[in-house]
């Protein structure tokens, strides 16, 4: 009876060791997936920051062009108003 109980306890220890090994392997795979996901998110963030910088530069350039045209048109209207009189 005690030999059978000892065998069962040994089997339990082996099953726990197998389970522990399986859990460790799955956890390592999950950590690898999380690291891959973090890298993809970092790459995406870098790409998005560059795109926002490009859009910001385009808007800034457009603002200066529009401001320049308004200044030019205002000066042109002022000069034409003085020349009509």
C-alpha cells in the first residue's frame, strides 16, 4: 500500500514538473509575442511622429504662403487705390 502511494506521489511530482515546464514554455512564448508587439508599436509610433512632423511642416509652409499672398494683395490694393486718386 505504501509503495503504491509512493508511486502515485512520484507520478504527481512528475506531472507537476511537466506542467511547470509547459507553463514556462508558454509564458516564454507570450513574453516573446509581447516584445514583438511592443517593437511594432514603437515602430508605428516613430512612423506616426514623422508623419505628424511632415504634416506640421506642410501646414506651416501653407500658412506662410497664404500670409504672403494676403500681404501682397493688400499692398497691391493699397497701391492701386493711391494710383486711382
